[in-house]
């Protein structure tokens, strides 16, 4: 089974930059998208052979998650089951026979860590949510998690220490999530690989110079670790300031 996750930074814009061509030729069973920045009715989105499951933010042009799935899931859930987190379209959960898929767009802590308190509450509530799911069947988590976990996961760790996405608080919450029973699929197979990034600033020729961050992930329940066949990043795929990440499993 092949799964792809991609923060498209605006689905309508990404469609104009080749999203359909990439998706149709990807061979993916499931394509999870973050930051759609749209409501389903704002544009016609058709991807042949896939069911669509949208969770849009109430605020237009903001946030939003979407899953394209070839197989019809057994059930679908949106958000985390808590009213505080219902407005921004940040999570879609699909239940399949063998596992749950949870597609997420984690809140950004913002400049100066202006939103760090909300971010940390979201992290705690999300961890509790996936732990409940994990008691029922294995979980695959994917999406833009807005954190580079270790220094190896970004080009310039020393100058970014304490900034949004590389604060001690955010990194600590990611460690807590892993300790709760999950495995970072990419690092499981590539523990020492450097220069492997999934997001680059639009400034300073960052992508050309590969001055990036790895903030897009596939995490799996620990008991699925031995089922991971491949986990990799597609930096050559354009269309967003992020690139797709891929998990092959089972």
C-alpha cells in the first residue's frame, strides 16, 4: 500500500501547478492533503478513482485537510472530538480494516511563539486522541506537523533554536507523541540521513540551496514498524513550499 502526504499551500493554486498530473501518476492508494485553503464548493476538484473526505476551516482561505482514498473507509471522523479544535479543519480520520489513517495539519506556533499555548493544548489533545484509537487498531498519522524534531531535521538548527517549529516546547511534544507508542517512519529507515527536508522558505533561494526543514511526517503505531517497506521524500515535486512525503507499508 502506498500513501502520500502533501501540504499543498492552497489546493487551487497547486492544481494550477500540476497537482492532478502528480496525483494521477503517483500510484498512491491514499493521498492526504493539508492546507487546502478552500471549501469543497469553491472549485470543482475531481481525481478519478478516489473518494474525497474534506475538513475545511470555517475561515475561508485558511488551513483545511483533505483525504483522497481509492478504498471506501469503514468510517470517517473529523477533528479531535473537542469543541476547542473544531473550527480550523485540522484533522480527518479514516478507519480501514487494518488501521486508522489520521491526516493532520498541526497549528503553527507563529512568530514569537504567539500561539504556543494553543499549540501545546492541541498537541496534548491530539496525543490522547490517537492513543485512544491505537487501543482499537494500529494508527498511521500523516501530515504537516510544523516541527523539526531533531537538529538533523533542519539545515540551520543553531540559528533557529527557539523559533516556531524548532522550540524546545514543540520538539518536546513530538518526543512525547513518539513515546506514547509511535514511530517516525522516515527516521526508522534512515536514522542518519542528512539534507532530507520537506519544506523550504520562499525567501533567500532556500529551496535551490536546500536550506530546508523536515516537518512533514508519517508516524505509525510501534507494532506496524516492521511492516514499513519504504519511507521517502519527493523534493523534486514542485507546486508548493512543501513537497510530498511517501510511506509504503504492508
